[in-house]
């Protein structure tokens, strides 16, 4: 029986400080064969040189290495470049500043091979700090629920989920069924909802009760800078746009069912953040938005 090819797609913008760790985690994977598509999203540092310096080691290990460069357009646009090209039976798309455990890919493939009824598997992850990677700061997992397990709705409404892509592996067959043109909404601000939502809606998913990925918390990074209510409002607005644009690319009845629910849910969240600011103008603005949707009930 032929061992299935696993494709890895990683967008990267100015990854110089952490690319040695990233490429080392690829090289130390216990699984083969692998295909690595690395998309440089307009980096202005030494990302290109570092990536090319790893080519001989990757190819010596039998890893097919595709390096792509684009002018800076955001993670989703970079992921789209890779989606058009990958050829593996399975896909994972880890971030360039994180780290897979050596057995990460091997165990996910084994799980999906043993469970052909599942189109995607989800492992546990840890958040760790750069200066103490051996210590878990936060355990990231999707807790198994009794009754209906609806990953699609939970992704839409941020319930019992994480979006970090290193926790997921997906069959190519469900990607091609859910996203036939392999083109996700390329608005800035993320890449994972656009891919995970159609797959979660179309496919079935199972869980690996193992920690197979480390998500690094970098001091001063954009994603871990101190949030303010105002900043969270902007993040919610951007995320809502991503969700609505992704729904537009799904079956019409799905869009019709969930569009108003998404608008109301995120309007409530924004109003809650506006209350935290204690700014009368912001509170009034987001109360009007909530009222216009018929959701201003307390």
C-alpha cells in the first residue's frame, strides 16, 4: 500500500527570527513523503535567504520544496497560491512562527488512515512562551461535547474552538468538494476561517487526544499585543467580514440560514466591548447597530 503524500502550506511575512525553528520542525518529522509549499508574502527581512538555505537539507530528506514569492497581500492570498499547487492526499498549513512535534504529521495521517469516515482530524496544542517553550502556558483543545458535535457553528460563533491551523489536518478530497476552485476569500486579517468553515460544513471530523503542536507567544507580536475594547471591536468587525464573505462562497441555503445570525452575534459582541469603553459615543453607535438588526434585547 502506497504511503500518502502530505502537503504543507505555510505563508510567511518577515519570519526571519523564527524560521530556523520552523524548518527544523519540518526536517525532524518522522513521516514521509512530504511536500512543502512556502509562500513568502512580501517579506523585507532575510526570509527568502533563510528559506533557500534550507532547500538542500529538505531535498536531501526527500521533501519536495516549492518556494514562492508574492508582493505583500496577506496570509489568505498567500495560502491561495499554495492551494492551487499542492498535490498531497492530506493537507496541513502550520504557521511559520510555530512548531510541530516530530510525530505530528505521522500521528495525524495514521489517525485518518485508520478512520476513513473522517475528513479532518483535530489534535491538542499548547501555547508556550519564547523564553520557556518547555512550559505550557495554555492548553488549546476542542472539548468533546455530548450530543450534536457541530464544529461549523462553533467556528462561526467562536464556541469551544481554536483557529490555529497547526491543530488540523484535512483530506484533499473534502477540500476539493467544499472549495472546488481552491480559492478562499483573501481579505486581510486571517486565513483559517475561510478554509475551515467550508470543510467543517461539508466533512466529518475526529479528535486526537494528543498534544502535537506548539503555538508560540512572542513578546510584542501583533496577535498578542494588549487588547483594548476599541481594538477588539475592530477585530470583531474584520472577523465578521471574513465570515460573511466565506458564507457567500457556500451553498445559498447555508448563507441564508446563517448570515443574519452572524450579524446579530457579532453586533452583540461589539456592543459588549463598547460598554467596556464607557465611551458614550461608542456605546450609542454600537447600540444603534444592534437595534437595527433587531437584537437589542437585554
